[in-house]
C-alpha cells in the first residue's frame, strides 16, 4: 500500500508532529529537497538507441525523446515535471506519473500524481494494481470517478528505498524524531525571542491576589514580546519576579541547531556546505565533497529514474534497442584549465574527436570533411614488443651502405 507507511508519521519523541508539510517548514529539509530536486531536473536527459556498429546515438525521432527532453505534457516543462517527481520521492519515498498512450501504444503524455493519494496493492490473483483517490486538482485524464483503478502499464512508478522492492518508504517518516527535534529547537528559539529574549518566569505576591488573571494579562501586555524588550517593570504590593526558564546557552541551543542541520543533511546525503554550513569545509575539500555528492548521492537516484522509465515507457520490442540516460558529466567538470588538459590528453590518445569535445563544451560541430570526426593518435608511439626495431633498421642500413 503506497500510503500504508503513514503510520510512521505523527507523534515524535520531541512531542512535535512530523509530516511532509511540517518537515518542509524546516529550512534544512527544504534546502535538501530543493537541491536534489533541482539537480535531477536540470540534468540533460536523452533517449538513446544502439546502432549497428555497437555504439549508441541519440534517438531524436523516438516519440519519448521530446516528452522527456522538452515537454512531458501540455501543462509543464521537463524541468518542472522532474522537479515535482523528485520532490515526491524525497518526501513520500515514491513518485508516480500517469502514462497516456495513443492507439498505437506510444506514450504521448506523462502527468504527475500525488503519492499520498495512491495505493499500491494486489488483487485476488496476485496481480498489482494502483488505486488513486482523484481530487478536483488532478488532471482530467483520470476521468470523473473519485476512485480510479490504474493498471501497472499506465503508471510510471519510481520507488525509493523500501523493504519489499515495490514501495519506497518516506525519508521524512523514517527520520521523524530527528526532524521533530529540529522543529522543536526552532520553535524554542522563536518563542524565546518572541518573549523579548527573556526566560519565562513567575510573579510572586506575599499575600492573596484578588484577580490573578487580570494581573497576568496586564503583565503580558506590558512586558511580553520583542517590542516590549528592555522596559523597566514596576512591581507593587511586595511582588517579586523570578525567572524559571533555562537560558539558551544552558540548553545548548546553538549547538543543537547546528547538529540538527548536519543530521538532516545526513538523512538526504547532502554535503553540509551545500546547506551553507561551512564549519567543517575548506577550499581544498569542498571540490571533493561535491564529487562525492554526484557519486554517492545523485547516482543512485539517477539509476532509479533511468531503470524505472525504461521499464515503464518502452515496449518489450524496444527494450533491447533503446535506453534512457541522464548525463551527469557536466557536474563533474573541473575548471577551464583542467578540462582543456583532459581534452588534450583524450585527443592525442585517439579516444575523443574534435566534435566529441565541442559537444561537451556546447559548441557547434565541425563538418566531417574538415576533420571534425577524425580520431588521431601520436605517430611516435609503438607497441612495446616492437621497441628497438627502428634502431635495428638504422644499424642494418648503415652496414649495407658500407
């Protein structure tokens, strides 16, 4: 059941309820979701086909190419579509899209579906089905019924980490205590400053107060809140004010907030420096952290996307020939001097042509007749087994001439 894991949500050890909405109000959670969603949405996404020579080429004429690369449906761009589905993955652990096909079975549109409205189950024969609770905000491609049954062939389902291989569990639900503590810490700080940056306290009276509620309201109106900070209080009839709250430094407020930022970054495997936490980052290790972000954080998500799309969008006859790939090379590019040095090595050793390099740099191709597709190698290089043959030829020619 796609929503069965919802029992993980709700109460936490900190006493704060955690769900997708409350979690996104935490700046660290919002930043992690935004960073990963925008990264996946901004990657080049292409459909490829294997050619007769065993290589691959972009399948520009395949119907899926335009859908995935430009516009999956008339209402949104490819960037918005992927950003939406990736945010669903990070918050609910699953991403769903309705697949619209024409009479020939070709995919002509993809519409995102809300994960919290989707149920995945099996019928009495053990076959999977998807049940969607349709709302007024959903696309009209779902029909008019409030409960819509969808076949697996009509759903693009990208699951995150799960226990059965079918349904992913929400990172927010699984880490609700860590996020709940972060919410409680932030709320504590907000209330502390709303109280004029002063701890809570009690008013003591040596006798009996006739109207304690009126005294409390009068005191709060005069001295509570940041607007009333630093006002001088006048106490009558021998009254005394005693602070009973814990000061932030005693509660290790700042340390807790810093730790929770790193804790949330750990949940999503996002380097802390990408959340503007540079305490343990330096100029020398930020580049390495960025490379590790691509390799250990982004790559697993990219593979999930690629395999799920290939499985759901290609026909059985197309699967041996066509495939879908994100291009993460742009995220691994170094500075200009490093790139040029790498290209020079690749060019001189024959495994990149001029046009291969120009494509990576988003430059126009050079015509084949001008040598744009030529692969060159250094003519001075030879096999190790042939080393010395040239010297032997020179010696032999000298002896013959003598």
